[in-house]
C-alpha cells in the first residue's frame, strides 16, 4: 500500500514596499508501506479552507503483517501470498524443520492416532522445510481464510487431490513444482523436503496476501485473563505440553514428555501464542480419516503473554478467519508474533495453573 500526501504552502503576498517581490515555499511529506494499494491523489487546500494550526489531525493506521500483527516497516514480504506446507509428525519424521520461521502453525489430528502440522509462511521463509507429507480433506476448509494460499505437500489420494484441485488452494505438490528433494536426515517416506523460497517462484501472478487472521493487543495493552503456566493436550496418541517461559516471553513445546526441537535452529519449538480451538472430528466422506469441522463454533482456550483466556470460536464459512470471543463477549487479542493453533478433540485440553 503506498500513500502520499502533498502539503502545499500558499504564496505569502509581500508588502507592496518590499523590493524582492512575492516569495513562496513548499514541502512534500511521503508516508509509505509495502502492501501496494493504489495511491491517494494529492489534495491542495484552497485559501479559504486552510485549517487552523490547532485543528485535529488524522492518524494513519500502522500497517502490520496479517499473520503476526508485527509492523511491516517497509518489508516487501507483506505483499506476498501465504504458503501452507504440510509437515509430517510421525515418529520417523522428528525433528522437523521450519517451526520457528513460520508465522502460523496448525496441528491437526490425522489417521492412526497421530498428528500432522501445517506451517504457514508469509513474513519469512525456511530453506529447507520438512519433512513434507500428504494433505487431508479438512485442509480445504482450514486454510480457506488465507486468500488462495500456495499449498505445498507430498500429494494425496484421488479424493483429497480432487478436493484440493477444486478449491482455491493452489496445488504446488511435486507434480506442479519440481523443487522437492530427499534428505539424508530421515528415511523414506519421512525425508521429503523443499524450500519455501523456491516454492514461491511458482505462485500465480494474480496471488494476493492473506487477510488478518487474529486481533492483536496494542503496545502496553495487558493480556486478558488470568496467569497460567501453560497447557496440556492429549492429541489422540500424542501428549502435548506448552510451558510459558516468562524470561523469554515464549511458550515452549514438549511432545510425549520430551523437548520438541526445530531441526533448523537446533532449539526448542517456541511460539508467542497458543490458540486451542476444540474441534468435532467426523470420519471423512471418502475415507476413515478424521475430518475437523472448522466451520461453525466451538470452545476456545487462548494462552498469550503468560495468561489464559477461555472463550468461543466462531466461523461463518471456510473463507472467514476464526473469530475469538471470551466468556464476557469481548474479543480475545493475542500478543504480536507467531501463533501455534492446536485442534484437539473435545475434552482433550487441560490448562495449567
């Protein structure tokens, strides 16, 4: 988005006795960001409408990255389309690469009592990222709010592939973007990787950035709710814990009682916010795969800034972001930064005191 404003100072008529004639001054002030909407035409106030010096001024809202709430500050990545990468969480795929570079990470339940991740990149990249794995029917609804995102995955069965191809997700699996490779870090089929910077070269020219997914607190605005050290989730066969680290300001992840690391940074997986959206899962229409019902409403548990807020998520359709409302009816606001979105079944979440 580029905004421009021209402020022209009117000529000051010199006294008739002055020998140097009329003089005029002018100044230009430009305010810019990188989102890329059309420029507002300049306006010049006629002499009769010059505002007094004490007139109120209009504040231009700060432009932020839509998936983190972090100020853009001229970063051209704000104009990029969202990229969703499906990530394996089978025992043979751990540790994975890319968590701490993603703006959003979703964890969804899939077959055999295990989970799978979807890393969403817009403000940054992960080269490499993986291991990449197959998608599910539920992905079409989950990621519809990201405004036709790029979809990087290893592929899927005929019914899933057909659902993705018939949706607004842009299929950039290996058959459409030949930039995947096998790594020696793991054994097949848990060793398929790609690079987000290379996947992006296959983005359609009409691609647009995503809309903002959550609301964020302003500078100095305290987190709502009450203090909490974190949350425990039972994601079918996996026990997941997020612990608040007040010294760093991050939540840290454990899986099955062990520190879960990002292989890209060789450090614990962290996030600024943990958003737990309780889901009803139903057997998929074309397979026995669990299918999260992400349109409608359900219980929400939000962990941000060391506090816990209980509320409700609502979503009118698959193209709309999740709306988070606390039990008093007020919107739930997150800390600016990265967010991990957990999608457990009903009664699988326990906030820590």
